[in-house]
C-alpha cells in the first residue's frame, strides 16, 4: 500500500515537472519571439505578404543637333510568366491569345530554366489592350501570369538611321553572366550603334515598388503607403550631331540603291547624317520581333544589317588624287608651275589609259579634269612609302575611332606588302594604279568623309562622332563629350592649291559642273571605283560653303557607274538641305542650352 502511494506520488512529481519545464520553455520561446525578436519575425512575416515590383527606368532620348526628338520611348504592355506558380497546361491558351506559334512558351521556359523559377520571364512585348483585358478578366485562373508596362523605342522624326541608332534587345545568357550585377533575365539592352555604345548613359537605374499581396499573390495595397519604394532614375538624354531633315533626305535619296553616305561637320567631327543601304526597320525590334522577320533579314542577299558606311571597303578611285597632290606639294616635290603633258595614256611596263587627252596640265587642272596621266607619273615622283605616310596622316589604313566602334581599317599597301606578295622584284607598274586610287588600296566611306573634312578644314578636325554630349537632369544643361583633335600638320599653301582644284571640279570645267549652285559654292571630286564583280561603284566627296565649310560629305553608290552621274547629285541635295535648315551652328554652350530648354517646353 505504501509502495503504491509512493509510486503514484513519484509519477505525479515527474508529470508536474515535465509540465512545468514545458510551460517555462514555451513561455520563454513566446517571450523570445514576441518581445526579443519581434522586429526580425515581423520582417520575415512581411516577406511572405509583400511583393517587390521592379520599375524600369525611362531610357534616354536621342535629340538631333537642333534638339528635335529622334528616338524616344512609348509605354507598352509586356506579358510575363513566373515558372514557380505557372501551370504549363495553359501554354496553348496563352499562345492563342498573344498570337504566337505552338511551342513558343515551352521553348522560352526551357531557355530560361537556368535561372531561378521565381524570376518572371518576359513572354512577349507590345501586347495589345484587348489581350490585356482578357488576362485581367481571367486572372484568377492564370496563376504565375502577369503583365507590366515597359517603355519601348519609337522614332517620331520619321528618320530611321538604323545602322547609326542601333536597337535594343533582350540580354543574352552569355552577356548576362558577365553583367549579372546590373541586369536580370528579360532586361533589354543596346545591341549595336549608339544604343550599344552609350548603354551605360542610356539605361538609367531601376526602381522598386513594394505592394501587399494575399495568399493568391494578388495585390491588395501598397506596403507602408509606398514610403519604402525606390524611384527609378531616368537614363541620360543624348544630343547628337545628326540633323534630322538632312538624314531624312539622305535616306530618301538612297531608296532602291546600295551604298553609303557620311556627312560630317568639318570643324567638330560631328556626324550630320549617315546612311547605309539597304537598311532595316528599327520598329521591328521595338516590340515583338517575329521569327519570320529575323529569318528574312538574316538571309537577305543584300545584307541590310551590314553597315556599308563603316564596314565595307572599296578602292577610292579618283577621290584619292588630292591626297597624292597634297603629298607632293607639301614635300616640295612640285608646285603650281610643275606640269606634265597628257596624250591620253602612260606606259610603265604596260599601257595605262587616261579618260581624255588633256594636253599640258598643272596640279590644279589635273584635279579639275581628273587627269589620270598626271597622277600616274606623280606617284613615282613621291614614292610608295611617302604616299603611304600621308595616307595614314589623313586617317587611312586604321580605324577612325568613331564612337559606335563598328568599323574596319581599310588597307594602304607598302613595299613590304608587295615584296611579300611578289618577291623583291615586284612589278613597279602596280604603283600607277595606286596613283589613281585603284589596285590594292581600300577605304571606307567614313574614312573618305574624315579625309574630305580634313581637306575642308585646313588639315584639322576631331574624331568622327555621333554624340555631342548628354543632358544633366539636375542642371538641365548639356555636358559635352571630349574628342581627340586631329592635325595633319600639312602646309596651308598645299591645302589651298588642292582646294582650288576641287572648287573648279564643280565651278569650272570639271567632272561635276552639273551640281553647281547659284547660292552655295561647292568644292568636290568625283571618283569611280573599279569593281571586278560587276558595274563600277560611284564616288563623290565634297564640302560647302567653299570659304567657310560647314558640311563635308562622302558618298558611295554601288554598281551604277560614274561618280559624277550617280553620286554627285545626291551630294548636291544633301548640302542644300543641310545649309538651308542651318540652325544652332557656331553657338556657345549657353546658347545651346537655351535652345534645349525652349525645345523641351514645346515637346
């Protein structure tokens, strides 16, 4: 009996002890959670009910040199899927609504499977409002499907400039690995042209909006009334050297043609217009880029994505004759009294034809009449190495350093090249062809534009560039970029002689008198680039006004024949358009800011 009472008491004591200890632990834990770690658990709890919405910053605007908007952004809907919450059985329905081919969503999900399943995947940009309304009506059945409003590029000036502006595109997995601290899957970045070169200025800084959501992840309100939201920072607006009306005329003139045009302000190196034709429609890259469009543009035999202005090389033809004349004049090998007699050809190993019989000509007349014989002979007087040295002074044989980066260097041959190709006894007759810009020498349209800028501006200019500077949003002022100054250090007297010859090409009895204008004095030079694969290419380079150059232009029209017939008339229209719409030139930085502020109020 005593034993039973003892056992019962012992059991009760143990039970009481366990209950007491458990109660103490539970109370302590509650105290810890509710008092000591209240803030920490509150944050964790809020994490389960707060949704972070990424706010895309406005991408910077492109202004032309007169502050006309060239490239801006418009709001548009983008559909997204978050794989963690999404039911793939909905694929067919959503593909039908947004108008894509079967398997489109499946492929996108597979491509993005390397990323967290909680990161939304952008399915399609530019969704129309009718589709968005359908998604809203059926949202309770579409877990993991949402949409955001993004800003997508548009071109209000009716100017395409596709190879200059470039386009934005969803970041590739390869690039994302290199820049994952800045970008996330689905972000759009500049892929070529100005959009790519100035990406860090244009992209801005993302913001974040925090919202409360229910158990179904539907938004039910703002978190802390938005006090924790992070406002996105807009990208910088860029001011370009492009003049919109000149660019538009250039594009119109090249419709139905192949070739390139580059117009530069000689004193600054600012690009006024650049064309590469065929081009492509940038609007196709602003929203959803269809597979059919991509297939067609990639397979197009005309290569519309290829920038002929900076990447295509051709012999410069007779446009190179001024370089040769300048070299001989600057070295003191000839002067205006030096003459040769043209009988219609020249023999050096073989016979080289001239396109006329010019009789006795000096250097000025040789440029005016484009006498081949004068320049056949002159290059032997100069020598190959001196000729190459001056070509390099004027920007040939190496990249110009243009700010869009996409360019080739062309080729200026020298004696080492010919020895390697033909041996020590290489045929010197080759030099005659070089004397008229044919043979192995090759240049880009951009290089010829820089060359004519240097001739126009007394041997000085700056690195060719599109972008003047950016607008500081805080001060609303233009912050100019600095560009390298180029100085050939060629004598003024040599430059004056060459420019006189170019003046007579248009205003005397030369090969481009048909583009002479009553109110604008143009100096220029025609050229024809021999093409072994078909019709020759037409060149024209020139500048105006003659006494105070504001524009220098280089034009190549492929497979059409003579430069005077096909390229020079385009130059005439470009020069007229630019000088007739002339604004803002020669103004101080303060005056430029005033123009910007007035324009901003209007826009």
